[in-house]
C-alpha cells in the first residue's frame, strides 16, 4: 500500500528490464515486449524486489468453489504449484492511460499450464459422487488468455507510485486433462470411471468452475505486479 512507501523503501528497476516511453507511438508494442521479457526473467524470482519464483508459482492453499452446473464439489488444494506462466507469450497489448490511472489489456498464449497439488474432495460430479484425498494434476493445453488490469497513481515523497487495483484473467484452453490419485480410497474401478467422465466432459467441467482458477491466477499476478510497482516509482519504469 502507498501508506507504507517511503524514500528508504524505493528500489530501482533491474537494469536488464526494459523501460518504455509513454509518448512513444510504439509504447504498446514496447510494453508487450517488456512484459513478456519480465515474466521470463522472473521465472526464478528476484531477490532485489523480494519476488518469489514464477516457475513454478507456489500457493500454500487454495479453494475453488463449486459450480452451478456439472461440478457440485468444493475443491480444496494444498501445496499448489502452477507451472507454465513463465512460458507465456504476449501477442498484443492495448493501454488506456490517463494522468492518474492506467488500464492494460494483454492477449496471452501458453503451450500449457499445469497445476500440481494435494487435493481433498467430497461432492458430486454430474450424477456421480466424487470423494478422495491425494495428489492431483490438472493440465490446460494451448491456453489463450486475456489479462486485464488497472492501476492508480499516487504521489508519495514527491514520487509517483502505481498500485494495481484489479487484475482479471480469462482462461480458454483447447483441452483440459484431470488426474486425481486415490479417488474413493484407491478403488481403481470407480476412479477410472470418474476419470473417464471428467476427461470426456472436460469442457463442461472446466467451464463450470473456471472462474475460481481465473481468480486464483489473477490474484497471484496482481501480487507480483504490486511487488514491482509499489516499490519503484512509476517514472523509473515508464519514461
């Protein structure tokens, strides 16, 4: 938050990060390149900015609410690792910039996102019960995504800082594959049946609960962005 920013806490943008000039006619393209490059550079994190690795992103625990259609189960995950964000390609960036606000829309693609975690389920999928505790792996293939985020500028110690207020992510994969170990306490026949239903109906299943995954990734992206913007004056990022 801006209230805790002081001159002593100001940091510099790493020298190998690209900066872009607002007044440049190529600002959007510059920002596209800079964002994609920054994501790749942050794959292993950044100690200077106290940013943890993006490959994988680690989340201690997460809960995905049940859907209103096919999925009537609250998905509880622990030790969640999201792989693939650092392999994202940003194909287009559009910005709307005013004196005190900025909005950015980025079109993003990725070969795949993989979510590895421990899961705990007790609910219903379509007309089938689904119960289990164990390891899980959810793979999203050929993901097309829009990242829409907005921020507000505020002056602190005569320096402009940007805080990202909203960060929305859409996820549109070509396919999703689900693997949940130890469903029904290891009952292989029931587990195979549920996996067949899950993966043959992946689109209905994912569409019903994807908002939870979108909010999860959006929250992480917002946090990473603010680790940068609330520590480095905006005029040292945007020229």
